[in-house]
């Protein structure tokens, strides 16, 4: 689950509680966020 502190937009850099870093790839309804994680996972 991505921590949502601000309104995200495509291209924003994010990290999750496990310390993984990624880039927002898509935004869905109801606050769903598609993230492309670094390292290809």
C-alpha cells in the first residue's frame, strides 16, 4: 500500500512502507494508484 500524503500525479516518485521506490504510472478511481517499481517488479 502506498502512503498517500498528497495528491499524486503520474510521474511522481513514491515509496512504500517497505522502502521500495517507484514512479506513479497510472491513477485509478477511489484513490487507486498504479506504481511502476524500480527493479522491474
